[in-house]
């Protein structure tokens, strides 16, 4: 157990930050799963909408320092390529 007041405060801050980050990471994964579901169902319009929402959520994770910029970019790029392929094959 921490003895100094500053150490105890740091422990409290870390717990709060951990819970916040865990919730954010879970939210990002949920949005990415929505895109995957739309892709597997073959619904191009739903996939496009889900991708737009997921991209915003991933970008928010980058802004909060939860996800590295290149990782987020790679993830969104790969999903975008798959959505684009689905849209082109649907039309």
C-alpha cells in the first residue's frame, strides 16, 4: 500500500484512467465488429455507414492516446478497402 498522499492519489487516478480506457477500447471494438457484421452480411449501405461511425470512434481513440496513429490508420484502411470491394461488387 502506498504511504504518501501523492502515491495514493496516483493510484486513484490510474484506476479511473484504466476504467475509462477499457470502456473506450471496448467501444472501438464494438464499432469495428459492426463493420465486420455488415461486410459478412453483404449489405453495402450498412457497411458504409458502419465504417463511417467506426472511423470516427477509432480517430477518437487516437486523440485520447489509446491507439497508435499508424495502427488506427492501417485498421481503417483495410476496412475501407473491404467495404469498397463490396460496394463495387454489389453494383
